[in-house]
C-alpha cells in the first residue's frame, strides 16, 4: 500500500492539512499562476504525498544530511537517491565514491526493527538499496550522456502515479538536467505534463546546468532556489544562527541527543571534532517536505521548516529564498528548536521502544483553514490537539507577518489557549491576508512541536 493509499483512508488528514490550490491537475503545483481555492481530500492527500528524488554529490555535509534523511524516510514516497556531481565534487576530484549511501543504509538496517515500532511506514533497508542510482558524475556539470540515475528520473517523471515529484539537488543539477534534456528531445509531447508534475529544490546552484539549460528550456517547471538560505545550517551556522539558539547545535546537545547511545547510524554522523554540529546545507531540501501543519507545500511564500521563498523578478517559475526582517537566514533559524528536537526524537526511535520515546502531537483546526472576514470584525480561532504519549500540551497563537500581505500588527487575545481571537484592523484592505500560526508543544523529552495555520483574508 502506498502512502497515498493510506492517506486517503485516514480521515484525520482532512483536519490536519491544507487546502491545495488548484492547478494541481492530479500531479504538481504551478504557483506562478495559482489562486487559493478549495480542494478535495484527494487533492490534499496528493500534495502531502510528495514523491522525492534526492540527488547528492557526497560532500561531507551531504553525508551529514543523509543521516537525518534516513530517519525521515517514513514520511515520503522516495523514488530514487541519485549520486550526482557538483562544481566541488565529481569522480576523481574530492570524491566520496558511490558506496557511501549503501554503507549508511547498512547502519540504518541495524535500527530498522526498532524504527518500525514507531511507524510501520519506514522502508526496509532492502527497499532503500534498490532506490540508489549512480547519475552523471564524470565531471562538473556533465549532462551529455544517459546514466542509470538520469534514466530513473525520466521514468518517474513520465509515469502516471499521483503526487508532485520533488527533485532535490543537494549537489549540482546536471543529472536532473540530463533527464529533462532526454524528455525534451525524445518525449517532447510530455513537457507540459512534466512541468506541472515536477518541482526542483536547488541548494546553492552548484553547477551551470540550471541557468544554462533548465531555466531557458523549461520555463513552466517550478523551481525553489535555496541559494543563500541553506547557509543557515551549513558550515558557517555559528555566524548566522542567533546565539540563543546555539544550544540546539552545540557539542553537549549533539552528544546527548544524536552522537552517543542512539545507534550506529547516528554515531556515524560526521560532527566537528569536539562534537558540534558541522553542516547540513542540504537538509532544507527535505525539511520542506515534512508535514508539520505549516502548509508550506501549498505555496513557497508561506514559509516552513525548509525556508520561505519569493519569486525571482525575471523568472516567473523560479522562487528564491526570502528575507525576513532583512535576513535570508531567519526563515530557517526561526524553526531551529522545533526541527532539531524533532531530529532528536527520531534518534531516540532508533534505540527506544514506543512507550519510552516521544512522538509529536496531532493538531487540527475546528474550523476552515481559510477565513474571509470584514475589517473591524472579530476573527475566532480554534484548534485542538491530542498527544499520542499523553503528554501535556501548551498552545501559542502568533501572527506570521512575513507571508501576510497585511503588514500591520494584530492583537491576538487568549493566545495561550485552544480558542483565541483578534479583531481584523479597520485599515485592512480587501484581498489582504493575515497568517496566524497555532503552535502546539508537548512536554515530552525532547519537547515536540506541531502547527496549524489559519489564513484570514479581508473581504
């Protein structure tokens, strides 16, 4: 049974998830032309059921990201993990080889039976190994020949399975580019279908194939470019993340929560010599895909664990990292406590049984996720949550101002209760929106956070 099939059968997802903007046509998302609109439960499940192809050049921070990635493999339908290249790493140049992912999966295998106690959706090590392919690795930006990795991308993009396909470029985009080149030249009648179905998430833009080939030849294919935001969790994170949040990356936290007594996969994480977090510049590519209730898959500008994006001025299909309060990094570091503690809980799942580990609360709104309200009227907000471990829950409603088109402040009353309210200001103009987040935290160890987002539109 696929994750999509399970999704359709889970009525709770109706409450958990977002309204998907149509333009979906059964596959992907065209944010450049979409308007907010109601979607069916099937549409919501399609959006949640993002299929993933991760391409990686095997740099040390890719290897660090892979440790975390494997602990979230229950969240998605993974279609391939492709070894690719970049301007920094290719076969024969600072090269990690093609065996390191299999070696990581071997370590994952030693915790697999325990991980299944927490979620039966974790794929078996044998299933994961079948998904590893070698792509275009011979040189930086090499896209002149078909490879097992590029052919697998072609196969997935041309199939008729539901759900958008996210093509994650942890290294360069050359293997993805070769796949798209083959579709353009051998299956040109499928280009519109593929453009609607695929979404590329680029970390840094690590060769020239995106700007030289993909962008000019695939102007309808949606692209998220973490060209600078990724630096928040890359090698210079200490200079970017506020000092108050360093506690979730320092040596004590890493040793206590990841590196020690959490199984061989976590122990293999290549931290700094003193145990500090090293770099996971590629992790935002899949943090974006984890459903935590923030609705960030609905639109790039909404923001979530994988960052927040704004449209490039000269390219209608390319979205690049947004600035929040003048900072490219804030759209990521604002969630540090949440996603680091979530990772720590996953590390616990490697070695602890269900009763002795923590699991995130399940959150739902008791009203529609999108509300239309006239200026001066009261907006009533209501959410409820259950914790699978019976932990005590705390509520916090807050205004997420950056994605809101109404830029003034709203005064949320009873912000620490399940039911809250505020008055939509009189100066709000028709069509302007206010994004409000309900953040629910359990008191487990580590404390875990999930969310619900309400978008209030002024009538």
